C-alpha cells in the first residue's frame, strides 16, 4: 500500500486529532472548514468539508518545495612543504590563489633545478711562499686578503680571525696542528666589510722554520658570527719562514748520497727503502721522483727520520709488467725536491723484470 492509498483510506469524518497535515494552520478544531497555507507565500489551499478527502491527492500534485543546494565545504589549503634555508638555496617566491585557496609552488621541483650556493672563505691573495722573519730593528710584514662567497649574510658573519698552524706533511691531509708558541704578530681579527671582503695588512713572524724542525706554516682563517660562534675554516697555502737568505739557498739545494737498496724486482711497487741526503724538509711540496723511460712516478708514504734520513715506498713502474717481458731490467734515476721546482742530484736505481 502506498502512502497515498493509506491516506485515502483513512476516515476523516471526525475531528482531526491524530493527523496533522503539513503546512497547515488551524483556525479552530470545531469549525466547518480549515484553511491551509503554503509557508513560502503560495496560494492557500481551498476550504474543504470534513468528509471530503480529495484534497489529500492534491497535496502530492503540488510542486516540491525548492531544496537549497548543499554547500560543499572546501578543505583547508595544504600547508606549504618544507623548504631549504635561504642561506643555501636560491628559490622563487611562493604565491597563493585567494579565490580557491590552492597552494601554488613556483620553486624548482627537481634537484637539478635547485642550485646550491655554498658559503666559503675564498683567499684572494695568499701569503708569500717565503716569509722573512722580523728582527729587533725591523718588522717585516706581509698581507693576505679574502672574501666570503655565497649567501653569507644569512649566517650573520661579523669578523674573520687568523691563526698560525703547521702545514700538513702530506697532500690532502685535513689535520690541523696549531703552533703552540705565539710567533704571529699583527692584527689577527678583522671585521668583514659589506661586500664580504676582509684584509690583514700587518702580519709578521718572529721565528723561522729552522726553529720548528724545518716545518712550513699555513694561515688558518676562521669566520666568526655575531654571537661569537666559529662558523667555518680555511687554510692558506704553505710558506717557509727564514731569517737569512743563506738559509734559503741551503734549503733549496738538496743533495742525495745513497739509497739503502738500488734495485727492486717488484714492478708493482710498495717496497720500503730509506734514502740518505741533506736537507730533507717536511712539507706538502716535498717529493722523491723516479724518472723512467716511460714517464715519471713519485714515491709515497714518506717518513722523516731526520733532516738527512728519509723512509719511503718505491712507486709502481708506470707500465704494466705484461708490456715489459722483452726487457731484463730498466734503469731509472731518483731525485728529490723540497719545494717542487729545484731537484737534487740524481741517483741510479734499477727495476728488474721477472720472466
């Protein structure tokens, strides 16, 4: 039975007490007729007699009331993704579309599009390779300058400090050994300028390298923040401190006497020998070079026993053994250098080719 049939089958001859029609207004319950009004201002329904049920069918023939469209609540805009600090990255500005609250990201989306700009200390003018020490009557000064690169402003760098350290004994050695004795003179803390540049104009040394086991020196630069925190470091190139020019002449001229063994049958190298000469100076530019018919090769793993005795490992021959089977032995010469330019007298050495 439908809802309409149910209503039509109901007896409405009595007083309406159990059923209340929608949108109805009762003038009284005992009168001869009732008036019904549409709440939206439509025309009132006609009067009817208590025993007339035809009005019920007319109710379901009336047009349905308009249902207001349900407003779909827009979800809140997603939070912007985490971005790298502006100190390290250069990114496009972010924008928002107010009409739809959609997040629009104009920044690069792939690692290839994002360029990293590191903040570094660039040394523009290095200290002299040979720094003469001051005397009681004269202070011999030297200068160095540099600049901060990258977006250094966001790091709140205020000043740069310089200290004296020993030059690494081998290339690529990141160990920093500070000079315990205070022999560096001059202004050692300067303020960084607005363009990121800095300059030390009056540095000086009071002792020569001969008083430090012939060790060379480096300048160690440190960027200092406004809160006094050390932010980054940089080493200068190595330099040698001397007091008299005769010391330089003696240092540049290396003389070799003999090698503990003047031949090897190991073409792949690695055999440990020692060489006698004078003077061997510990520094990044020191080298023992094997000059062969197939090119020069350098020894490695230097161990300075003294200024006149040095241990090293024989380098591998520059050509694979398979290409040398037609030879019995290969004559080479061995030379040494303290600063990479002037070389010592040569000593003979022989590689034996195994059959």
